[in-house]
C-alpha cells in the first residue's frame, strides 16, 4: 500500500468514528422536564394569596399582621440615627474614588 492510500483510509476511519461519537452523544443527553411538579402551587394562585404573617425586620421573629403594621409605624416615626460628619465625608470620598476607578482603572490613589 502506498502512503496516500493509508492517509485516505485513516481519514475515512476518523471521519466515521467522529460522526458516530457525535451521533451517539446526541442520544445520551438527559431529557428535559418541561412541566413543574404536580404538588407545586401555580404562581397565579400565590399572587392572590393574602399574607397574614410576617417577620420583624429587626430580629426576624415571626409577627402577626397587626404587630407588623404597628412595628412599621414605629419605625417610620423614629428618625434614623445621624452619622458623624467626618464619617459621612469619608464615605462620600470613598464613593467618589470608587466611581473614578471605574472610569479610570489605571489611576491608583
């Protein structure tokens, strides 16, 4: 056999084996489950459900609807604590630095 004939046989064998691998790999994939499980509650029903219990934003303890509303009113009445002006200025400068580094990443200051 001459070398050209060997190359042709090798090329044909390789192309057949690659084709078989591609063909078999297409059938070996897992099937996709298109539907949700039967015990799953549809989103349309969950959207219309009235929530009667909640959790405290302070410590995560369970609250009734009345307690939750009362806590929300208390939180609205109490003003947020004031920051020290030096700390507020430092935070402002850090935010400016962060934004400048996004625009000019080669600056290091």
